[in-house]
């Protein structure tokens, strides 16, 4: 895997994103925080953090942000945006637009989505179909040709907390994970070849802090090459029934 130095953190100013920035810096990487408002970002991120401006809803506004980066960690989301269409425009559209801004480049990608993403009858999917759009963003990454890891965290800063991480596949679990443990996990997934091509759910709890992430990632199975969904996912989002925009985006990725 090519050397990674500069990591674009999408959603860096959020409560999880700040932990990702800190974990990346602790591992000797240069976190580059994507923000719409550089002044605001400078107030919540550690002093000296590199900040680039960009808007996830506009591909042209991301060109400069992706120019010199070696990897991307997505921890963005529209949870604070009450508009039903925000999940399409931000959770999904942000991934689509950033992939487009990269052109032919395919750096290492770690994408955070959520548990429940395949459980379409969950109440999170009411209204704006948040879970479906997050799942569609996963499909973009899988078909992008980029080396990737997709992490589906449990309830953030809920449950017993702690830094002992466990991971599952099949999207059947329901537990919490501390944001600090998640931030470290996302960065380790970026750096460990054993995490490549894998999708898994992540939880944390009491016990010894996880240090051997390679062993943790080795507990999982990789996604099938060229597959839309993760290795143990329920096939309940048929491509033929998908919105035209989504089918067009996926078809474009398959041919480029």
C-alpha cells in the first residue's frame, strides 16, 4: 500500500471528527480538515491543524481540497440538518462529489456509516431514508476502485464506553462505541492492510484497550470483489428499484 501522510478528514469539526484529527496526528499523519467555514473550524480543532475549505454539496468546490491528499476519512453526516433531502445531498452526495473531484485518482478511503444501515424498517429510515442513503454511499466507495474500509459504528458515546473494541459483520448488532475509540479505529483501519476491502460494525466496552488492530481486522471477511454490498449483508435494496441518480452514479463508476 502506498505511503500515507496527508489525510483529508471530512467532517473534521464534528464530535467524532475531532477525535479522528487527534488520532491521525498521534500516528504521525498530517490531518487536513475539510470545512465550509475555516474560521469556525480553527476554533474547535487543535492549534496548527491544516484546514481547507470546501462544500460537500458542490463537486467543483472540492477540487482544491483533494489536490495533495493521500487518503480520505469520511466522518461527515447530516444529523443536525432537519431537511429530509439532506441525507441524499450530504451523506450520499458528499461521497459522490468528492469521488468526482478526485478525477482518476483513487486514494485510500475509510468511510464511516452506521449500524442499522441494512435494516430498512428501522425508524432511522423514516422520512428522508437516512439509512438507505448511507448504504448507497457505501456502494459508491465499493465500486470506486479505491482501496477502502467501511466502518459501521454503534451508538456514539453510548453504552458502557471504554476502549476495548469489538467488530462484527452482518449488521445484526446493537450496542455503543465511544467516539474516542472510534476515532482511533478509523485511523488504524486507514493504515492497516488487513482492513482493506472490508466492511464491519464496531462497538466498544470495558476491558483492556485494543492495541492489536491487525488481529482485530483479521477476524473479518473481505467483501466480494465488485459487489455492491458487504459480505454478509441482507440483499434488500435492489439496484433496479434505485433512483435514477444512484443507478447513473454506479454505472459511471463501473465504466471508469
